[in-house]
């Protein structure tokens, strides 16, 4: 039986082409846009995300996964010191499940930053898009989207978020402990209730559940402990 990502792997290659069909930054975006031929992502098999009720969900997920396999590639290789709190099965998880966690974290963060509204603007015009990124911040990290209008493109916004997280998590070695890592750039992590809400969601997802070890892995663990 094919894995849940088997269709997604092929689809991610086509993400740049899918993104080219999205609304241009210069065009006016509605607060709650309806899905059209230009905003619908291809039908692909994606892991469960907190924005799955949105018509653009598959496109956002595919864009974030594409980022994790390019400029954000360090994230799935990092094992943050506080990861057991956020994703109990992460340490022994597959590459695909680790990637799913980071996308899931972005989708959970977007709830508190914009209620999944890609056109959201906060701070009197300071922060834009799904996870409320400031244009100067996007520029300093080398994101593709560097203006307020460009950051309203949901796919580019989450791709930029992955780029930022790849730098800060690798630098600090944590997801949010001590208000470092991802918490260094996003306010919801500083709220105990919002942080608890995000933790409750990510830790309950199938990609964060501990998987039974194979017999060979159990033997290796026994030999290591015995030796």
C-alpha cells in the first residue's frame, strides 16, 4: 500500500508551476477568497493540517513541504531539545513525518496569527499574511516575498516562515523553550494559552505519534544498552 506521501512527492515538484497561477501581489485580495482555478492546488495526498478547512490548504501544505526540501532542509535534521513536548514521536520519526510536524506547526501558528486569513494585516500595517511576517524581516532572511502585498500570497508566506524557522531553530536548538527558536520571531509562543493550544494540536497528530520499532532496531537498542 503506498505511503500517504506517495502522491505528494510527485506533486511537490510541480509546486513552482502551481504557484505561478496564483493571484499576483499587485491584485487586490479579498479577506475570504473563494477557490478558483488559480487558487486551487492539485488534488494530492497531504498530511493533516490545521488549515485543511481552507480551499488553499493543499497548496499551502505543498509549498511548505517544498521549502523543507530546499532552503529549509536543515529543519527535519534538527532534533530540538524541547521536541518531546511538541511532537513525542519526532526523535524516531521518518523524514516525511518530521517534515509534516514542521508544516503542522506553521498551520497551528497561523490560527493565532491570522485565523488562516492570507490577506490579514496586523500592527497597523507592520505584519502581513498567514503568519504575520514583516517585510523587513522577510527581506533580511532572503525570502522571495518581501513586500506586504507579496506576503499576502499564502504559499509564499509559509515558504518564508520555513526559511526563518530553519535559521532560528538550527541556531537555538529549540522549538520555543526560553522564548528562543521559533518563539524568537512569533508572539503566540509567548502566550501560555496559545502555546498550549498549539502543543495540544501538534502532539495529537498521527505524524507525531511514536511508532513501534522494528525487531532489528530493538535488537540494536538491546546490544547498545548491554555493551
